[in-house]
């Protein structure tokens, strides 16, 4: 385990206590519950191919593009980076993103994406302790449905008291909107919650909403600045068990 900031240093046992004491655990999805960004990347590329657009996002390009959260916003940002800039109207953007979402469903349906280690146990332990669970993500709701109905449980929705997705908020992460919406739906103060995130943008979103954050480092965001997190772990398995 890497403790993020000396001022916020928590020993593993006190971190486990902190997790157990939270009234609500709020999970991010992409990168946190599962390593989905590689699948998102393939879905974007498949959509470009199908739409006859000569773009291909390799891993390095995608890592940079992930600074922009939200698929539509990411496509628009990439278009603006082209020389000459390629502006896509809202309708074209929506069609392209719909194609991408369809390809994401197809790829997820191939059952190749599992939950990250420790996720299922953390959810099970939280339920045994009567803690509330929630989701705050900037991905499209149908992506969450496609992933969790396969990787977690057919009735995954019943496990979460609130699920806020990209479609539900005006501003995506790093804006705090998704987290504020979870707090509003559950009518709980930020101090009773703990967010589990994998990216600098997610960390900013939750901390701007006043919620402390535990980082579970993922493939694409390993070198983000996590200095304002409570702690940083490589896998949630480090935080389960007695
Ligand atoms: C997730 C995202 C999403 C996905 C793509 O960020 O940024 O945009 O990459 O999803 P976070 P859509 O994990 O911080 O919530 O194409 O459905 O927008
Ligand atoms: Mg994430």
C-alpha cells in the first residue's frame, strides 16, 4: 500500500476501520470496479471504422484523451485536436457515440471483463455491515448495466441505493455533480461517505463534493496526482479481511 500524503497517512488497520465506519461507500465504475477502459477504447475504434472515419486511438493516444471524461466530449476534443480541426455537429456526435455504446455492449457481452480483485468481497462485507452502496460514474448508464449485469449479478441494481451516471448530470468529472447527486438522492452528508476512485479526475470530483477518497490504482491513471486522497492501494484486496 502507498500512503498518499503524510498529513493524511492512515495505517492499513485504521483505513479498514475507516471503510467499515462509513455509512455509504460510493464506487466509481471505469477503472475502479473493472478495468474497462481498454474495452471503451476498442469500442471507440470500432465505431470510427463503422462510421467510415479514419481515426484510430492507440493506447498512448487514449491515455492522453482520458483527461477528457465522457465519450462524446472525448470524441469532440479529439476532432478539435486534428489539423485542420474537425468539428462534429451534435447529431453526428450523438450517432457516433451511440455506435460506440453498441460496440461496448457487444464487447462486454463476450464476457471478457471481470470485476477487479477485492471488489466483490468489499461489496459483500459492506452489505453484511448494513452499509449503503452507491455508484457515481461519468460513463453512460447502459454501460454500467451491461458490465455489472454480467460481471456482478443479474440483479446488480438492487445492491445500490443510488446509481448516478453520466446521463444524469450536467457536468462530468472532475466536476462534483455526480457525487453531489448521490448525496442528494440518499439525503446523506458527505462526511458519512467514502468514495472509491481510480483517477485524478474522479478524486477531484469527490473531494470537491467534500467526500474523502480511497484510490485503487488502475491501468491508465497510475501516475495521476493522488496527494489529496486518504490512501492509495494497488488493489482493494489490500483492504479486506480482519
Ligand atoms: C469514465 C469515463 C467514460 C468512459 C466512456 O470516467 O470517462 O467517459 O471512458 O464512457 P470515470 P461513455 O471512471 O471517472 O467515471 O462513452 O459512455 O461516455
Ligand atoms: Mg474511473
